């Protein structure tokens, strides 16, 4: 049974949602002893498994980091960060016990090269903007980092719900940087709540640069977090143009809380060409698609 499940993950895609959680529970009985111990810990205390560092997990279980990585790869993931992000999203979707959120550190470690290529591609689209809204998240943090490093980019007014985004954007002193206000969410380093939403009322920004946990042909953009969905929706409403930054792992079934439909998106930048259903939905919604990196492609060039 274990071999069949592992082969499925390796031949197809990493396991997600209910299938991932079911596979973790089954692994407590089917994996070799060292991996069974990890599976048991994940099943018994997933929030602690997501919160702890890899060294802390290994010390607690008396195992090694290579064994921990082997456990994650048996479900089709490249490493611990990718596995824990999807585990948190799977638990959030099932409302299993207390809320479990992906950690910001894991998000930053996942697919870093692709995220930097996506962020670099976004920079060329912001030269004519005077006011910019920036979401929180690992890819938009890189956009803010590049803005804070560039002396040639025009000065802008930037508002964000991300604490790290604000720190990066203000680094060179060129930009006027504002926070939305609100309650700090420790797992993401972002601001949420009524204050965050009300601060956007009556404001009009040129562009909103955002991410999403899911991009789906029918559901549009969505996230696992209700608080985050409310704030992000308010940011979408406050911007004339919406640019979405999302690596290929975000093309998947809708999460619980919808942000907006694809028709509200002006530009989507990703690292790999999406599957045909997504591509057709983007075309139908009039979304300009940019695939960043070597051999970069822009759907506008095909017109």
C-alpha cells in the first residue's frame, strides 16, 4: 500500500487536501519505523509540526534531517517547507481542530528561484505607477525588496498589509510607505481585521500587486484564511489594476474563501505555462498572462 501511494505521488503530483491528510494517517501503519514516527507526530500535533524548525523536530523524534526530507518526498514534495505549506492548507480546508496556518518562513523557502523570476518580471510593469498597494506573502516581499534596492525606480506611495513588505520597501528611503493597520497575524507577519479594511475605504491606487493560495478556472482567486480574504478583497476594490504573482503550484482547486473572479485581474505572472483549462479561463476573462524566466512568454505578444 505504501509503495502504491508513494508511486502515485511521484508519478503524478504532490498529494493535496483530503488525500494528503488521509495518506499521512495511513503512513502511521505502512511506512518504515523511522518514517512512521514522523507520521505519528504529524497526525497527533500538526500545528506543532508546522511551527517547529527541522532541527527541533529531529531532536524531538530522534531522527535526522535527511530522514525528515525523505518522509516529505514520499508524498511528492521537494522538501519540508512545501510539505508543511500544503499540510496547513489541507487542515484549514477541513477545519480540523484549531486553525493551522502556513508559516511565513516555509513560504519563503518554497520555490524561491521561480518567485524571484516572477517578482523581477513584475518590476517592469510598475514604472508608470505613482501609488501601489502590495499584499503580504513571499513573492510580493521580493517585489518590495527590489523596490527598496532600486535607485532608478520612480518614487511611489506604497501601502501594504505585510510587515516585511513595508520594511523592504522603505529601505532606500525613496518611497512613502504606509501600513493598513489592524491586528498582526504572527504566522504571516501581516495585518488583518476591520481596521485594515476600513483604512482602504475611499482610497484609489494605481496598482495592487497580490498573491493567492489558489487560482481556479471557475472559482477565481481564493485563500484558506477568512481574515486574509476580507483584507485582500478590500485591496482589490481600492486599485485600478490588479497584478497577480503566482508560481505554478497555485493553479489548483479553490480554497474556502473567495477573493475575486479572474475578470478582476489585469495581469497574471507565473513561472510555468498553466494547463489548458486555466489558460482558456484566463483568455476568456481578458487576463494578460506572462510566464517569467528563460524563454519568457507574454500572451499579449501572440495577439
